[in-house]
C-alpha cells in the first residue's frame, strides 16, 4: 500500500511562511490524488488543498486559496504545501492524505504541527 510521512511543521510568527513536505512510499504508482488536511484542537479535520498526481490539477479551501499553494514532485514522490502570510487561525496539525480513486482518502500521514503566534 501507500505510506505517507509529513515534515516541516514549526512555530512561526504571524505573517511568516512555511513549507510542508509529504513523502510517499510503497505502491506510489497507484496514487490518484494527494491532499492536505488540518485539525485544530477540539475541532474536526478540515480539507486544505488537493492535487491530482498525474495532471497536477489543484483545488483549495476558501480559507487558504489566496495564501497556500500545493504542488508535487513525482520524481521524488513528494507533495508540498507552501504556506504564506500565516495567521494564528492556521495553527493546527497538518496531515497529508492520498487516494487511489475518486472516493475517500485511504492513506494518511502521522501529522506535523504548525503553530502560528501573534
């Protein structure tokens, strides 16, 4: 199957930038879509951004679409989330996810903590 591992989370100040990485291993040839989700303490896990593995088509949550950029490097089996103009409300554990078709995401990373101070 597919294994995912996120990295790059950090403590930053409001207005700063951060780039998260997610490396996929295993049966990476089966990946159809990769995505980023986030979960703040006491809240539900929310969609952030997604990208199709082959064509690179992207979509974003309204809350981040003007500030975040998702990209992928197929040769490195890696997806990135470039986060600019970070706000305290962006504070959350960020999770990488993958799916092999148009249904639910079946593969998840362990999460990486992003904390934005004011």
